[in-house]
C-alpha cells in the first residue's frame, strides 16, 4: 500500500511538471500577444518607496506615450522626451535600458531573453508569475517579478528592483487593444507646449 502511494505521488508530480509552462514560454506568449494586439492603451497604478500614483500609457510597438500627474513622456523608438510640469521644461535624451524601464513596464517583454535568469514564481489560478534576475549583479535592472494573466496572457503586474534594492511596483488595468494613433502621438510637440523649454541632452 505504501509503495502504491509513493508511485501515485510520483505520477502526479511528473504529470504536473510535464504540463507546467516554462517561464520562457510564458513570457514568449505574452510578448507575442503584445505584438499582435496592435495599438494599446492601459491605465496603471505605480507604487514606490516615495508613494503611489496613477498613470496612463499609449503604445504601439516600441513607441509609447505615458502620462502621470507630474511627468509626461514620449518615446518615438529613438528619442525620449520627459516633460516635468513643475519645472516647465522638457529633457530630450537617447534613453538607456533603465530609463525606458522606469516609464514603460512593457519594456521587460522585450529584454527577458538575454542577460537574465528566469524562474517560475508563486503562480495561482489567475496568473503566472515569472521571476527575472540579471546575470550581472551590478545591473540597473537587477530583479523583476512579472505576473501574466492566465487567460489572456496580458501583463498584469510587475515589480522591479535595482542593485541597490530600490523598487517600483506597477499594476495594470483597463487594457484596450487594436487602437490607431496619429503620427505625432509618440513625439513631443513644441506647438502644443510653446512656452516649455526643451533641453537637448543627447
């Protein structure tokens, strides 16, 4: 009887692991969905050690436009404009990975295949959880916890921690897909903000 129970447990263990998805395949499916959903708009809540605030994101491929209470950002795939309302100025840069990750949580669905070790996290009935750890311990994007909806493979949640243990947590909601955007959606328009000073830091 004892031997039968052991064999039954071993069988269940093998079946569960056989059908469990690898973290790479989960993120592959999420990235594929993101690519095929076309133009997107997403509302989100961002939490950090400095507090919480709401934001809005429009995106098409690598291009995006995000807006929070004090900062509005545009990225055309090459240049990044950050409009700081309090300073009434825009900083124009060619962004690095860490800078893009801070303003676009979907950025991680494009970098997970290289330079990171992936593991399954604490998934439940509604989402898959994937843990990303940078191979370089000094990386500015050191760890990330990503949750993907099990039914739709949409990104639901991400928590990012840098090498100094500073973290940012983002929760997504109101995901809309298949949208069309005008040509100027993803670049700063001087005509719309004529009194704003643009500081070119490229």
